[in-house]
């Protein structure tokens, strides 16, 4: 979400300064209870600070500036409640996915506490009041409409872009930094980029890696974007993967791009996505992708990615092993895959994102 705000603001300033003046508003996060860091109850303390910032500090900060701008764009739908503090008819919200609202849409499957459901309702009410809602994919727009969350005439689809750091071209400094983290290239590396929340299906990812390692024993999983949970670590250990997973610290875009370039494949076994930014980032670096056969990922990857049914470990394992064999035995076909990936990724840019956003602002 931060990336969207940063790239949008930068491209608006670079491309539309004659007609728009873009200001990045991001109130500082105030720590009241969580200053003790890892003290007992640290998570509870942090969540208390998070709630106070979200529902007290940020609204108060926006009330002070709401008369100073013509248009407000909340680039993270989980802060859509802030629309209530702004000029409603001149507010835009970007809805990346439906995660924040699943506890309202499928209460039995997505059990949340009463305070969390209250937060979700406030967020949804704020988003519904916005003049326009942007979505990064048709799939997300269709989900909003199918669940009657936002009227279709108020939704605009503006696909995300790709950071310029993501490229098949070598970057000596970033590649060296990646090598320092991973060691010299040699092992067959499978990459996953993203969090470890349930919809990412890390359980499926781990089982795929374990199955493919029976044919490719040097295979290792490089995990960027979040450390495994305790349950996921236990599953990895039960599958004999405890020494075959390398977890990355937070990375700047250039180093993440170096990881994509080193990887044989990117795997995205998610059961739900709003766009799937790692898919297009990997393709921009000429790294082939195997992804879940879900609408958002199909929409982004089109024919340049390979798709498997959600949760079908046997099918995924067969496809991944076949692609690794192809990589070794058929360099010409592998080069075609890489070229197709780069070509598809070239259709997504933050410049285009800014152009379409600017047109939307003038319309509003």
C-alpha cells in the first residue's frame, strides 16, 4: 500500500505538475503504550497504539487540512474510515482486495472479535461514502459488485504498475547484496514474495517444495515478505524443510529484484488476491511464474504465466518439476518464457497509473 502512494505521488509530480499539485499526507505513528518494544504484552500494546492512531490521531490530523485540498485520495482501503473526515464528494479510495471485509461477508469462515467487526463496518461505511473507488483489477471490481459493497458506476479499474528497479538487467550492487544474503548462486531457488496470512496458502507452498525436492534435492525456498508462523515452521520441520528455507529481511526494491533474477521460478499459491504484485514484478525480471488459477492472477499474468488449481499439491508439484526440467533441457523454450514474461510486465507502469488517476481526479 505504501508503494502505491509513493509511486503515485512521484509520477503525478513528474507528469502532471502543470495541472495538479500532489501532496503526500502521512501523519506520524505515535507510540503511547508500545514504547517498551518486546516487553510482556507487546503485541497488545502495539495494537492499542494502532487503534488510537487510526481512529483518533489520523482523523484529527486530516480535519486540520481538509479545507486545503481539492481532492483526497486514500490509497489504502483499510483507512477508508478517514473519508468521514474529508470532503466526501471529493474523495477517492483505492480498494486493493476484500480482506478487510471478509469478517462481514463470511462471518462463519472468517471469525473476528466484535471490535474487529466494528472496525470493518466503519471502514466499509467510509469507502461507500467516497465519490469513487479505484480497484487494481477487474477481479476486485467484480467482487465488490457481486457482494453489493459499492455501486458499479462509482468503481474505476486502474491496474498497479511495476517499480523501475524490477528489470532483467543486472544491478551489480543489488546482485552483490542478494548474494551476501543467499550465498553464491548454485542451488535451485524457488521464490515466494508475500505475507504468511492464511489466504497465501503457505501450507500448500511448503508441500509443493517438499514434493519437488524428491527430484531436485538441491532445491531451496527463498521466502521474502514475512517470516513463517509457528504453525508453518512446524509443518516445514515435519516435511524435512527446516534447512531448505531461507527467510529474507525487509529488502529495498533493487535487492528484491535481484532475488527475482536469481530464482528459477516464482510460486504464488494464494487462494485469493486483489492484483498479485509479485507476479508482475517477477515477470518484469524475466522470471517465469506458476500461480493459482484465480481471476486476479489470470488477469495480470495472462498467457505469460502458468496456472494450477488452488490447493492441488500434486498438480503444482508436477508442473513445477516439469518447468525445472525444461529450464535445464530446453534453453530455447525457457528463453521464450522469459521474453513473454517481460513483454507482459511491460503493460503495467506507474506512469500509466498516474495518468489514469489524474484523469479521475479531474472528473471528480
